[in-house]
């Protein structure tokens, strides 16, 4: 490609037209593309974007902390809830039947424990987990409320790091 000046502007021409342009008195110069524009720094995130990222971070941190205490896998949460329900019902039942408590019965069979021992373990574990999870949830909600109330990016940033444990 080549360029000529036409009415004060640089115009690209194909090599086949160089002879015609030269004959007409134009100065022929090799084509040089314009320099690419300087990259602009990205715009700073909006307060709304910063808040959304903070909410994702808070929830992820709470989830990671919970995962240190419970098994996080598909269906496990429902299993824990059902075992806890069975354990409480078993402990209140004057004459429990294994058929009425399939989770406790299966666990007792495969661990060598009695159903009463499994029920006691489940209720003790549930009580311990509730205390831990309640504290995580309270701190998670406190952080979310602080983010929601923040009027600027600095206030959102001040939420972190979250003190998950004393």
C-alpha cells in the first residue's frame, strides 16, 4: 500500500495506481498505519459493582468456613437435617423401631454402634454445629448489612477482613 496527499488528507492507494498518481503529480509515500491509541486505564468500578463483589466475597468466606466443619456435597445437607430429625424423634420415642428411623438404623448397622449411641452422637454434633454456624451466620449478616449501608468504596473496603473467629 502507498499513500498520496489528496485535498490535504492522506489517502491510501493500491500499487496499481502508483503510476497514475505519479503522472498526475502526486507525491507517493509508503503507507504507514497510524499508531494505535494509548490504552486507557479501566474505569474504576462503581459502588454498586464493589458492593456486589464484596457480597460474593463475604458469602464465599462464610461458605469456606462452614466447609471446615461439615461435609459439603450434593444431598449431604438434607441428610444432616433428616438425621437430626430422626435422632430427636428417636430420643422421645418410648419404644423406637429401627424401621421408623432408617438413617439411624443404617448408621448403627454400618458403624457397630447402637441406634441410641448414633442418636446421641447426632444430637450432640447438631448442637455443636448450631453454635458454630450461628456465629458464622451472625458475622456474615453483619458484614452484609455493613456493605449495604456503605456510602462509598472505602466504607465497603473497611468491612474486610472479617473477624470470623475471636
